[in-house]
């Protein structure tokens, strides 16, 4: 048996064994779930990011397996050509196979590392959204309704604007709050700046490494979308306040802007303090909650 056929046979046997084990495991389980087929759960904090993490996990595994198999096949092909030719061209074939092996290993390794970095950043964002969700829990005891990872966007046919998600939405007597979460790593601070502080002057954000408006425009756009959506659904104007939250950072506010920037710990008091005087009655709050629940109840088994 030639080396190339040996490698190919090994790969085919390995895949066949895995497929057989999966098939036997599925056969041994009960066919029916204990839940009705149409059961849908509400989205949890960072539901979209959790799905991305799972997708990236699968991508890492696929890339790692591909990076393992492709070099083996390339080397096997080079050895096969060497056995067929048995001359200088056979040595050239082996050399090309080795170079291809090295190139494939480097390219695939870089791809795997890039996917791992994406997963790492996505996992960080997921953790940040869960932190914000925990700080919103106390609001439920005061009658506020809290929704996470609300699907939004609904672009019209032909639009290039993709759908998006509202990280958190809170409904209460003071209105509706659209909360955008940004989880950023801390870097080296400039002279005169603290490494754990973000300064907000009402127009821009001053990070330890520089100024930018990262997240401000996004929070404002999403709150406007939600206000428009609720107005269409309810036939009346609903006040929506945009909040931008940075888990793990201390926020120094030196001005007031359209978007309120907070640390997660400040959320309960910031929202509860606006409940007087009430601008939404219980009936309207219920109607808004029903609209958002219908959008969020899509988690399947």
C-alpha cells in the first residue's frame, strides 16, 4: 500500500468511526423531547453573543482539523510522486510537498489564532452583558420589565442595513430605556489620565489612550429605532432614553449629552430616579412589554 493511500485510508477510517459513534448515540436516545414542539424561551443576556461563541468554537475545531489533515495529505502526495518517479523529479516533488506542508501549517495556524482572538473578544462582550443584566435585576422588584438581546432592525427589502440587537431594554413608569453595553479592555494610560476612568463631556468619550465617540452614535441610533418601532405598534409616542454602559470602568461625567453614559452599578438608581413623575401608565407598559416579548421569545431547543 502506498503512503498516499495509507494516509487517505486513515482519514476515511477516522471520519467513519466518528460518524458511526454519533449515529449510535442518536439511536440510543429517546426520540421525543419533554417539551411541546413550539416551545420558545425568552432571550437571555447576550443571547446573540452566546450563539457567536458556539459558532466560533465549531470554526476553531474545523480549522484545527483542516490544519491537521491538509499538511498530511500534501506530504502524502509528495511521497507518492517520489515513489512513482524515483528520480530527481521525485525529489523535487518531495521538496514541493514539504514547502506546501510548511505553508499550509503557517496559514492555517494564523487562521486558527484569528478565530481564537475573535472568540476571546466575543466572550468578553458576553461577560460584560451578563454583568449589566445582573445589575438590572433589582429593577424587577419595583415593577420594571427587563428584556435582553432584543432583535431589531427589520430592514426593508433591498436595504443594505443588517438587523441588529438591543443589548437591554427596560420598561418602567419613566419610559423605555435602550441600553447599549460596551466592554472594552484597559490599556496604557496617557499622562494625566487614570487607566480605569472614562471621561464624558456630553459630546465625546475620553479614554486613557485617546478621545472618540465609540458607542455614542450607536446608542442614539438604536434608541431612535426603538422609539419609531413602538410608535408604529402602539400608535402613540413613547419616550426612549439611550444609555451607554461600560462594565468595569469608572465614568467621570463633565457634561450632559443626548446619551447618558454609566457604569453598570449606577443603572438601578439612574432608572428608578426618573420614575417620578410617571409618563407611562401600567396599561401602556404592558403593551410595550408584549411587543418586546414577541420579538424576544425565539430561543429553541
